[in-house]
C-alpha cells in the first residue's frame, strides 16, 4: 500500500511575509506618530516665536514713541527753577498724609468699637466713635483709653497739636449699654500755612511744566 503525503512548502514563506508586513506597518505607524509630534512641536514653536516677536516689536514702538515725546519736550518745554523743585520736595515732606492717618486710626480701633463720623473743618478733625460697655467698665476709662492710643500712634498723632473730648452719651439699646463719644484733633498752627504754601508752590511748578 502506497501512502501519499502533501507538503506545503509555501507555508513558511507566508508566515515570514506576514511578519514582514506587520513590521512595515509598525514602522509606518511609528514614523507617522513621530511626524505628527514633530509637526505639533514645530507649530507651537512658531507660535511662540511670533508672539515673542510681537512683544519685542511693541516694546520697540513704545520706546520710539517715548523718544519722540522727549524730543518734543526738549524743544518746546521750559526750564524749572531750583526754587520750584525745592518747593515740590518740601510739599512731599510737609503735607498731611490723611490716608496714613486713617489707616493708623483703623488699626488702633478695638474690636468692640466703631468709627461713625469724620469731619475736617477749620484745621480741626472731628471723630465720632461708638462702643459697648460691659460689666463694671467706666465711660471715662473707655474714652481715655482710645484717646491715649491715638496720641501714642506716631502715624496718626503727627501734625496734631492736641486732642480733647468733645462730648459723650450713654444709652441702653436692646438691654446693652452703648457709649458714643466724639474727639477733636487740632492741627499744629504752622501746618495749615505749610500746606497753603506747598499748594502754591505746586501750582507754580505745574504751570512751569505745562508752559
């Protein structure tokens, strides 16, 4: 009896061809991904470069505009006298800095006390406060404590000659004792004159600059 066997000699070649095709596909996919990444990075770099170029150009335009303005001022401006410059410096040194005073006033306020009114008239600052009184606290002690705090504050008391109590009132609201009082703060005598002189100097200097 004769047995026949069929051998497919192309089977090994087909497997090798499939592996080769998959290898080529992987290479193509990898190359495509790399190309996409490079393209994205290149686009981002170009955008950043253009943005930086725009900022640099804007700064150049601003500098050029400032230089033109300076040239114009040098041609048309007038010289400021030494007296005007010294007057402006004196203004900065001697003016009353109300912003700092109000900040210092707020810092010295106790938690249970509030500021209710401010008025500056005829070189006198009027301040009104309201606070609670608890237990055996005395009205005079509350008022004196606040006035002493303000007098001890360099930022607030500077430029003032004296402080004094104007009035105080005690009332009961919702079974709670409430004390309201007002304090007068007098500017030093020379402060008002210095302020008027400084304003006049500032006005002359401003006119000289504008002219």
